[in-house]
C-alpha cells in the first residue's frame, strides 16, 4: 500500500511542526491537557468521539465537561477519559447557569452534541471571549455564534491606538472554527451550494479576526488570519501582509460523509493545539490526518460501509504514516 505524502505546508512553516516531538523522559502533562465541552441526552456519542480522537492523536490528559445526566454514558466510552459533570436542565442538556473552569487546560474544544439551549449558549459565550486560550468550535458552538450574531457585535471592537485607528476587531487568532457548509451558511449568510463563495467568506472572517476556519467538504480547505493578527499586534500593518494562509487538503473520500466524522476531526484539531502547534499548523495537519484515516478505512472496508468508528480506528495508522 502506497502511503500518501505529508501535507504540503506553506514554505514558512517549520518542518518540525509536522508532528509534535516526544522526548524520551516526557510525561502525560507534556502532551496537552485537553478539555472538551459538549454532549446532551441522545447526543452523548458526539463529544465522546471527540475525546477518544484526542486521546488517539496523542493528548496526555483528556477531560470532558458534560451535562450531569450524561456523565455515566460518556464515561463508559473510554476508560482513559475523565468526566466533569456540569449543571443540567433536568432533561440532559446544559442548565441555564452552566459554566466551566478552563484554567487548568491548554486548549478547549466545544460544540459537538451540545444543542443550542440557554445553558449551551452561556458556555459558548464564556469561551468565545477567552481569546487568551486556544479554542476549537464545532457544530452547535458555531450555530450559537451565528444565532447570537456575535461576529457582528460592537463588543468585538476593542480600543486601540494602532496606526491611528480607534478600534480593531478583537484578536481571535487562538480560535479555530470547523463548520460544514450548512453551519458556515448560518455564520456568513452565503449559501451552502456556493462552495467558492463560502471559501471567500471564510477568508474574509479569517482576515478580520485572525481566526482559523476549516471549511469542511470535498475537498476541505483551511484558511487562517493567524499571522495577520500576530503582525498587527507587533505594530506591523496587517494590510501590508500577503493575505490569509490557505491550504487545500488532498486526503479524504466521499465515504467520510457520515455521522460523527466531524466530531472525530474536532478531537484531532484540539489535541494538536494542546500539543503545542499553532492554529494553522494544527488545523492543516488535523484535516490531512483525518482524511488519511478515512482513506485507510475506505481501503479496508469500502466507502459505503465507512463510519466514524472506522475513521477513529484508523487514526493510529495515519499518524504512523507521517511520523
């Protein structure tokens, strides 16, 4: 079997960022303390898939914050996952006063299976403003941002004297969004049927806020304004930059269009951020590995029978192929 080549990173990306280094005397704390937030009754599998994918990608410690009533269900998926019960609403969704302590963690992934109720909204709002911490938003976390219209909120503008400008959009270079076409349509207003326009809309958001956006589909694209924001805060005018970083993924197949596939990707992106990769490098490497795992799975059982379990199960082979 011929193994595909590693992802073609932009030339300025350090070669050693293709896979996090693991020292011989390392311990689990060296490989990222990951927190995943999501799940609800009937959707506990989503956040469980993300947590297992994070473990399979090399995270040292993985915790899942879930509604209290879902704790035993999620804990039963993998013995290596730690669970944190969060106030629920009595029927298995996050309660209206839900909150979570993210300080002990290197990165937070949020969204799979959490719904868009009051408690889920409160949690996403808390995490949205924590721009000093890496975060990955998927699924309902993206839907909540769209529903609440936070990307157009005046509160996103912070005072700044940079280059004589009175305001600049809040720096969200630590944020990675992983929308599928429908979620991106809710976020930008651009039809899911217009792929090219959606990619351009994602570029505009990336450039404005510095965020990284994984535009899922066939093929998946990654666009990032991470370096633009870094330059702007270093007193280098962002408008003099060469534009957003763009990556077109080369792995994956139509068999991956199956429930839970995106939840696995969320865990992979979150894991790589926790292991020290930057937003763009983590996202590009994650989509490559995710697609490669799907290609290995399709080769083993065919595309029609491919499910999220096979993608997750082939992650170790994908990692081994590029280490």
